[in-house]
């Protein structure tokens, strides 16, 4: 249907008119819409709070704070890193795999229904570097996760 409407638009405007309209739309997108979205995204600040109970990723806007991800250490299965893209120079980001979490970042969706839990990717700009954050998360997970009573009796 979209291709049919596009063909009809080409017939009505002619080739030159369609190219001019497409150029105007692209000019508007790259000149106004995308820069506004980028500035709005960078106007947000993120804060990560690590506690003995769990961790909370908070997005701070100008007027409010929203919890993006909230997970307890008891629900964390592992801490690892993930590379986005196929380029060797792509950065590694810390990833926390959890059985269940709460927050605005993992609301119900048709595409992210994972029966084994969720992966929380920490790719937001934070005050701590990526590798320092990874080491902090690994240390906190090892320290605050619930210990198995059978392994505690042997030591």
C-alpha cells in the first residue's frame, strides 16, 4: 500500500517534483528533527545507584527522575559485557542478566518477552568508565548475591 501511494505521488508530482519533495523532507529531518532528538537525549542524565539489596538506573530529566531499571542482586544471574556491531573497534558495554527486574526500561512489549529474564545493558553516559563500571558490578554481584547454604557449610 505504501509503495502504491508512493507511485501515485510520483505520478501526481512528476519526477522533478517528487525528487524536490524528497529532498525537502530529508533536509527537514537532518536539519531539524534529528538534531532536536540528539540534544534532547543528551539533555538527560543517568545515575546508577548500587546498594546491598540491588541496583537502580535512574534517568534524570530537567523536571523529574524516572527509574529505568531496578533489579535485586538475588535476581542477577551474571554480569558480562556485550559488543554492539560487527566492527572490532566497537565498545564493550556492561550487561547484567537478571531473572526479573522493574522499571520503565523493561515494560511489556511484543518483542522482548524472554522467559529466562532480561539483559540490562548499561550504555548510558555515567560518571564512571565502562570497565570501572563492569568491575564494580562484578564485585557487587559477588559480594551481595545470596550464598548457597550448602557451600557456606563447607567453608
